[in-house]
C-alpha cells in the first residue's frame, strides 16, 4: 500500500513554492508534516490536517480560527487522494480568500506527482518480482502450480518454447553497459524474452523459439552498442520448463567448454559441439584422461604442431583424404605419410572408424593450454 514519504512530500513542496509566494506543507495520513517550506515544522503535528483526515474534505482556516489550533496557520488544507484513497493533506499558508483560485490546481499537480511515484513503485516491484520468479522457474523445484499461475498473471508466458543463450561479458565495457542493461535491451527488442543474471559477468537470455535470430549479426550489433561480449553459448529449442532447465545446464557446459578448449571462438552453438560438451561435463573423471591419452602421445612427439594440425583438418573433412590434402595444401601421399605417423605414435588407426572417433574426441576435448605453441 502506497504511503507518502519525506522525499516525495518535500518534492511537492519545492515544486509548488517555486511558483507560489506562499508556504506549502504536505502531511501524511496521520497529520504529521513530512515536507514544508518552513523546515522547523517538519515532523510536527498539524491539527488542520487532522480535521481534513477526520472529515475527508477541504478545510479553510482563517486567522481567527488558527489562534485556537496547535501548529496551524491561516490557509487552506486539501485532501490528497490516490485511487480515491485519502493518503495525506496538502496545506497552503495564507488568506483563504486569496488561495481558493489556484489551490485546486496545486492539489491536482501534487496528486499527479503522487500517482507517478506510485506507478514507478509498482513498475519497480513488478520488475523485481518477475526477476525473482524467473530465478525460481529455472530451479528444479519450480513446477508448483502457484508459481506457474503467477508467471502467467505477470505475462511471462511460461508455456512458450524457448532457446537459451548464455552471454559472458568482459569486465571492461562502455558506461552503463552492464549485465542488467543488456537484459533490459534484449527484453525490449525481443518481446516475451526472459533474462536471468546470476553474476556480474553472465546473463541467461531465453528467447521465444518462434523468433528467428541471426546470432552473428546480434553479436555485431551488441559490440557496436558498446558491450564487451567475450562469448555467447546458444542452446537448442527447449520445450517446457523442464526442457529449458536442461538446456540451460547444457549451455553452461558449452560456455565452460568454449572457454577452456576454444577460447578464440566467441559464438558457440550446442548443435555444433554437442558430443564434446556432453563429455566435457565429466572432465574431472579418469575416463577423460584415457580418452585424451592417444592424442597426447602424438603431441609429445609433434614438435612443430604439424600432426595436430593435420588431425584437425582430417576431422573437419570427415576423413576425406582429397579434401583434407587440399585444405592442407599437400599431396595425398604426404597426407598418407602423416596419417601413418599419427597411427604409429597414438597406437590407434585414424583410418578406422573407432580410431578416428577416439582422435576426433581428443582433438575436440584437448584443453587450450595443452595445445603446442607453433
């Protein structure tokens, strides 16, 4: 429920007294002066305001009447209303005969300021409640009918299929280009988007799947506006809240994978890296070390990085010899020699499906710090 405070009351007083040659007081719903052109009267009781509050109508006080009231000077005291509810009193000091012509205009202005402040408060509450609710909806225990119903009432549309995108921002950026500002920009430009920020440098953006987005152009646009985007991880289409939470975990893994394995890649898509990301989640397991073992044997004897570069091209071209040789700018015989050398060092044959898969996963999962410098 909205209540007048000292700041708003004094703002009303200052605005009114910038035009009027009279003192103005603003009292709360208990008759306490919150704002006044006479600072010594702030936080004192105003009996004229209490008369207004008791009767719900304008009270005029002439000089003779003011003598018998405590803390009151001649003037007009008018009720301040918000949505037909009496929330305070506006008092203008002076001869009531001279004040009547514009007292109502002053009251109307004051009530407009009160209405604006109330609307701002409601909007702020709505934004905060939406942010809190979205954070709850992204947790495992968020499927309660009450939360989903509230999300519907707030216009969040939890039934929509969405695509999660996780942004990682650099610490240095243009003025005002914060994570919260990025979320506000995205939600204003792309209707029905969700934005959830869990840290100063990361933002989860869940856009409706029905919206076609060119991720490269979006990245360029954001950079042009001053945001320092280190990388974006884009997930697949998620159906329902359970699917969205699952996709969120996947893009978080994708972002971590890109940071450690592909630091130069600023746009990461789950469709492109789904298999290595699935394994990257288990990077602390001994099994991952075993998977990387054949590739590490090659790297240990690959002084100039030639064999690793060959393997990358081999994987990029799905093991097609001519296409791989052309990409490397070498003859097929030279490629065959390199592949034989890789088989010798790794102990697996890259020409066989199981060997190619083992080396492919090794290439995809090799941490960046283990890549030999050329």
